[in-house]
C-alpha cells in the first residue's frame, strides 16, 4: 500500500512520518529501518528519506551505520541524565534572562495549564499530558524570542517520550505539578533566582528525580 504525502517540504513530511511511526510503536527501540521498504511505501526516492534520517540522527533518535543500515536508538539512563541536566540549565537561564518580561497574563496561563494537567492526572487520562506539559514550559520559553532554543529543547523532550509508554506514575506526575506550582509561586513573589532553582535543582534535576525516572523507564544503573 502506497501512502500519499502533501506537497510541503518532502524531507519534513518524511521526518514527521517517521516520528509518528515511533510514537505509535511501529518503529521500536533496537529495530532497523528498511530504507528501501519505507521509500516504496511513501512513493519517494531515497534522497529525502536519507535527509530525514540524518535529521533524526542529529536529534538522537536513530544511528546511521555505514553499510549496515539505520538503527532506532534505545534510550539509556545516561541519555536521560544528559537530557534532564541540559534542559534544566537552559530553562533556568531563560527565566533569569527574561524574568522582567514575564507578565501576569503569562502566570495566569501557567496556572491554567497546570490545572488542566492535574485534572487529567486525576482522571487517569495521560493522552494529552506531554503536549500540555510542553505548552506549560513554552509559556516562558517563548518570551525569550530565541527560536533556536526551542528547536534545541523540544527534540530532547520528545526523546524522553519517544515511544508509547503505559507506565505513567501517578505520584510522579502529581509531584511534577506541585513543582510547577512552586515555580509559579516564585514568579508571583518576584524571585527569579528561586524560580530558576526550582527548574534546575528540582524539576529537571536527574538526581532529584532519579527514583521516579528509573521506575518510569524500567532502568538500572
């Protein structure tokens, strides 16, 4: 069966298609991507497919092995550690740099999004939790007007949730929302250093979150 693509950037469409295959659990960690088979399914040449795979390799989703094919990467504990530490440092820096531009409307939006997350968690509905969480953090990331930062952070966050997971941990998700609220409270109090500290040393601290992380990913050191 051949899949039809729209007429936007072919490479971007192929990239999106491959990411969807990962999200749906069709392409799983440790599997090999058959370039010829996918090119045939999509009715395209191998060139835009290779371009999309290079994009995925840069973001850490796959590993292109010369003369051996393309392997979907397995997320390891050190990858999670590096991701958390990188995101924490970047987000804390942004809050410090842009604190004077955070207005009451931003804080209200943060509170609303956090409330939505809490309600979804209480209903045991995790279908939109990742996207709502990304939107929460984007409230202050967008203030920086630095598109490069968002392009840097989003793939890292997606890498943390790159494949379907059914093992959401209620206690951890509720704790995350409490950390969101602590962050919001620091913003209300006009304390940028404390707000940044919540992000870097608590919310995105691998060591602080390690017990939940290991349970969520079923990993051991």
